């Protein structure tokens, strides 16, 4: 057996404790990402981001076509041994080499023709090397997440990000070109391979011994990922096809920025939720409590973050990125709201994955992709980027309702009442925040920076006060509020119920 964690996951609150640790560490990592985005946005122009975004779409498509989800298969299997890890590494290496070859031989020339941008071709040649080298990464690092060793997990991703960031920024100051991002990504991937062997003593070997067991789980991961790619990337494929590199750059950077507030909660929470759900998969009561608490934390943090970003975007974008990015403002607003739907269904996806219901996830992803593609291509075929962003927003909320319905139907121990009980207070508090900010008028002589800070402070205050009051009115029940507030105070809040 490669690594066994003898500890038992018996308390649902451990999900939130682990998530809080990973979120805190993730924000340290994210500060690097934010700094990188702000620096690159000042040094480069939207067209530079657009060229890299076009190339990245091709890489993501081919990578998705060959992605077997071996990491998820290892985490989902509680009895994974050395043969499983060796087979997973072998499959992932084959996938990376095949993806790199396809990108170089087919993806590069076809992408240049599709996007009508010849510079994309050379970028893809270098990206194909980046993908191929990534297949050498040590599969042993999956054990960090599987065994919920979040400190070691963070150390790996942080050091990999830091190395790529440093190289990219130095190259951006020197080259003032999109090549800084491409070469920086290659160097970051090489650093990641080296770090994966430095931080974990597992040494993979070639093996196909467990290919049948991994494939039985991974085949539906592949189908699901293809649908997810279509649902999440069709809008960019259309924007890149019908608009120039500058518009594509504004749209892609807006997509990245709008996902920041929710992703910085969802990504680390997901790394905790999946192995945590797997550990209590045969205990419905504990699984229900863990899911509801995770949903509460997601709603409590992601709702105000997404809505708040949409509200401050007209001030934040020109202030932080520069006036050349003004075209990105409506994209940030629409896509920030879209990410709220993603936030409210995030734990549902991991719950279905832990239960092995990957086929159901695949069906939902393909339905979302089908609706998005139909509306964008046939109903609104003009290629207007703002319209495409609006369509993606609408489809995401439709998919959210469908996913929640199917989750409740598949899992009888969950009810609509559970979902409502853990989300109504953040919804009401977010509405109060919007109301307060909509009627507030700032002095005309205030600078943009002062208004930006004041808007954030007022919105956060309105949200926090409404959450506090609604929680008190509800009788201070145990949930996301009681846990997070209790941690801030380093004690349990008096009067809270724990039933």
C-alpha cells in the first residue's frame, strides 16, 4: 500500500476546519496570482492575453479529450495500492505525450486558421512541449489530497506557482510580449515536475496492471470532462472566432478575474470535500451534515464575493488594470454573477463524485453544453461578446437548478429544506448589501481609489450585519456562521444550538 492514513474522519466540522486551512494557504498562493495578473495587465496589452487565451483553449480541448481523471480515481478508491498509483502515472504520461503530439501536429495549424491569428501557431508549439513534460510529474503527490495532508499539498502548489510567477514577471519586463506568459508556464511546469519528486518519496514505475479498474471509473470522468469543457469554453471559442485578439484578451482576463472570489473558496474546499466525503460515504447522517456545512460555507463566502465584484467592477477594472481594459467591465460583471451559480453547486459535484455517480455528472455537463451551444450559435449567432457572456450566465443558473434537483432525487437523505436552511441567510444578506450600495452616493471630489475602498467597506459591513441579525433571529443554529464566528472569537458563541 502506498500511503495509508489511519485517522478517521468522524466530525463533519473537520471539512470546514480543513477547508479553512486550505483556503488560508490558497490565498497566500492567490496573492501571487493576483500580483501576476496586475503586473502583466500593466505591462502587456489585451491582444497579448488574447493570443495566449486562444492557444490555451486548444490545449484545454486536447487535454480534455485525453484526460482519464486518474487522480480522482485514486482518491475515490479507498484501497488504492502501489499498482494503482503506477498504472495511474503510466496512463497520465501516455495522455500527456499524446496530447503534446496532437497539439503540435494538428492543433497549432488548425487553431491559427480558426481564430484567424497566425501568432497562435508558434505559441502552441511551445505549449505542446509544456503539456508533454507535465506527464512526468510524480503521481505520489495525489496522496497529499487523498490523505488530507493539506500542508504538504499547499507547499507543492505554492512553490510551483512561485517559480512560474517569478520567471513570468521577469520575462514580461524584458520582452513586453505574450511570450513571457508562454515561457513562464513552461518553466513553471518544469519546476513542478522537479518539486513533485523532491516533496514526495514515491517513485513511479511503468505499469498497466490496474488499467481495467481505473478505466471503469475514469471513462465517465472523460465523458463528464468533455461536457464540462463545452459548457465552460464554448463562449470563448465563439468570442475568439468572431472577434479580434484584443476582445478575446478582455473577455479571457475578465473570466479569470470574475472567477477569483469564488474559486479561492471553491478550489481549496473541493480538495477537502472529495476525500472527506469518500471517508463517510457509508454513513448517511455524517455525509449529510458534512455536505450541508460545506454548502453553508460556500454560500456565506461566495455569494457576497461574486455580487460584490459585479458591483465594483466599473471602478476596479480601470483602477487596478488600467484604462486600456475598460472593455472588460461588462464581462467581469456578467461572469462574476455566473460564478455564483457555480459556487452553489460545487459541493454537489464532489458529493456525486464521491458516490461514484459520475455518469449523472456527465449527463448534466452535456445538457449544459447543449443548451449553451444552441443558444449561442443558433439563437444569437452574431458573435457579440456581451451577449455570449449573458447567455453563459443564464445557462449556468439553469444548470444549477437541474443539478440540485437531480442531487436531491438521487440522495434521499437530502431535502430542499436542508438546502434552504443553509443558504437563505447569505441570500438575504447579499440582497441587503446590494440595496445599501445602490442608494449610496459618494462625494464627487473623492478619487476612484477612495470610492473603491469605501464601497468594499460599506458592502462588507452591510452584509456582515445582516448575516449576524438573521442568524440571531433564527436562534443562532449550528452551521457556517456559528463555526466561522466561533473560530474568529476563539470560543463558541453563547446561546448557539448544536443539534
